[in-house]
C-alpha cells in the first residue's frame, strides 16, 4: 500500500497520535482498518483516527476538526449524533441490546419501508449491504430457477463471492474473480456489462436466453465516483428484463432514502422487482434490508424455501436508530434543502477547478457528488478509470490539511447532510480554491 503522504502546501498539518494509533492498529488488524475503504490506499499516507463526531464535523485524536463529507459512507444524512436518533438508541438500550426474538419495532420500521417504497410489499432486515445484495441475488435465482446474473462494471454490491468480479478478457462477458479466494466457479454465472450501455445488456440477455435470473445495478452509481444513469437507460433495462423474464434488482443501499424518500426508483419513476437498502435505514448502526412484492418475498424462509438468516438481523438498537431517522426524513423531508446545499457545493467546486485551469467534471445527484479529475463526462467505469488519481490524491490531502474530509478515493461519492450549513460549504469551497491552486503549482 502506498503510505507516502503527498507533499503538502500546509506542512503545519500533523497526525502524530494518529500515526501511533495506525502503527498499533496494524499489529492486530489487517491494514490497521476494519474496512479497506478507510485505509487511504488510494490517496497514500495514513488515516486520521476519529475521536468523536458531531453534526457535520469529525474530530480526530490529534484534535484536528474536519467538515465531514464521508458521513460514514452514506448513513449520516442527518449528521452525527442527531439528538432524536441518539435518544432513540439510548431508550432502546435501556430495554436490551439484542434478543434473538421478534420485536414490534422491527415491524414498525418494516411498515415504514413498505410505506416509503411502493415496489416493496415485504422486507427482510439484515446487518449489511453485502448481506442484502447477496440475499437479493439468491432470491432472484431461487424465484426464477435461473443461474446467471448481469452486473455493471464499477458497481459495488458488497463482498459476496458472486459479485466480486472484474472484466474478463475482452472477448468474454463472463466475469473473472477480482480477489484471491473467489473461485472461478463462484463467478462463472456472473456477466459484466458497462454501465449506461443498453446494447451490452440486450446482447448478454440474447446470448443466454432464459438463463439470466437478474440484472442488478446501482441505479445511480456511487462506487466509481458519482455516475448518473443516462436518460432512458433505466427504463430500457426495465423493458429488457420484463421481455426476458429476468428480475431487475436495484441496489439502493447508498441511494435509498438519500436521493429521495423513495430512493432512486422514486426519483426516476422506474419500478424494480427487488430492492436492496442499507446505510440510511440503519441511522448509523448496522442495518440493511432487501424487499420486493409479497409473492417474491414469501419465497424467503421461513415463509418459503429460499434460506437466509442472521443473528443480529433487526437488532433493536439499529432498528431504533433507523426508525428515528426514517421518521425524521418523512416528517420534514430535507431533500429540497439538500438539493440547494449540494448544488451550491458542486458549483463552487466546479468554478474553483475551472479558475485553477484543471481539467475536471463535477457530477451530482441530490446530496451525492464527485469532483472527477477527468476532462469530460464520466459515463462508465472505463471513463472513471481515466481520471487523474494522482492529482486527486494531492487534492484530497490538501483538503484534509485545510479541515475538509472528502472520501479518500476518486472512485467514491461525497455526501452532504442536513447538518451542513452554507458556511460549511463556503469554507469547503474556499479550501478547494486554495488546494487546487496549490496542486496546479506543485
Ligand atoms: P456494506 O456491506 O458495506 O454495508 O454494503 C455494501 C454496499 C452495497 N451496495 C452499495 C451501493 C454500496 O455502496 C455498498 C458499500 N459502500 C461502500 C462505500 N462506497 C462502503 C464502504 C466500505 O466498504 O467501508
């Protein structure tokens, strides 16, 4: 892993205690982190260690304060330690942290999800987006009796074997493992297509008639940087999958309750067959879910034969945090304000990069956005990979040194929360102006 911190124009920025913590962490945790996304592999150097968070801010153990645009990679749409969410969790904790038995609160949040997402008549809670998507794929295969699945290059659906694939040789559409330990057998039925390419999906469906259980995708890609669906793309996939008797799975782990209360499917008016949710629905605690029409979900154990289970599924504390979050989002929908704030940030970053004469494009949907160091629209993973990731790494560190914590990879989306103020955004834009001027002169 590249551990070199790029040279900074603000050498006064220090991570002394963070360095010691990282050295100590590396002795007992692989790479010193419990998820690779946090390890700064894409930007070099060592990650700050967080001491606490509040509203739109993170505070590290070196007493640096940051305006936070990771938001725990999406869950913290209401900002950190929201008082209503905090007290909901505290109250739930008084009653117990985990029972392994059903609770009414699980029913309440399930009813909230069903009310918010019309395509979901029944929903099963799990503990991570990986579990949600792994289960959604199993349900699609179980319900259709088919084996093959189509996923999009650059889309991330968690780390279940069948979904850890990379493009095979150009001649084939069948994926190849992208991690040791993932066997060829595990991915032999996974077909990769470029995002925003209807023809590629049509060809794959024609190549394997009656064999494709599902087409699955992030309806708005966030895991290669923010890449929106092109006009008509989602509708075309809906039509193609209907024609072929293939299920359409929307991975809304990131977009669910983020881009609209009903998710991307509400924003674009496209109804998938199965939806995965996560992040926001846990309110910062471990919870995710998958849902579909009752006739599909009634195939899931114990109602039906398709097995799926989890010790901490529907955990009372996570349900309390998630339900409090959904109720706040429903009672006072923040989406118009998030749109205004996020547009202000996107325009400011765009202007700053233009004034610095740096080739770039800012792509955004709602409160998810990415500044790509790439001259021109990013439509798919190949485009994204042509971004100047070295320049991004320098930009990232110049921003960190100025108290702005962006996602630590060009291939991630930044998140704006209801806790961000106009002043936070203006500070961010000013920091970006300075950072972009600094890196253009390096
Ligand atoms: P988890 O298993 O990490 O809860 O969810 C997997 C997942 C599924 N689907 C989408 C669209 C996702 O974005 C994710 C997880 N997102 C990454 C960041 N982009 C999580 C960060 C991490 O891996 O630490």
